[in-house]
C-alpha cells in the first residue's frame, strides 16, 4: 500500500511543480493559488512556492514508495 500512496504523492508533487512553472489556468490550481495569495500576497511568489512545495512532495512520495520513510 505504501507504493500506491507514494506514487499518488509523487504525481501530486509533479502536478504542483509543473503548474507553478507554467502558471497554469487549470481550475484546481487557480483555486489553490487564490487561497495562497492571502498569505503570500500578489505577484509570482505564490507560483514559486508551489514549485518548491511540489518538488518536496514528489521527493517524499518517492522515498515513501521505496520504503525509506514511513515503514
């Protein structure tokens, strides 16, 4: 079961990173960005935040699926 959740986490992380890089107009990403703008303010910082967080989530998902963490 760890493999499945690790793959799901990795896919979500990749989605966040790609959406942040492209500044996507996908509805789910737009909703997340609008909520994050309350904290980060206007500008591109919210997109940089999603790029970094996406990479971190993807790395944790890979580690989780290989059983290195979360045993």
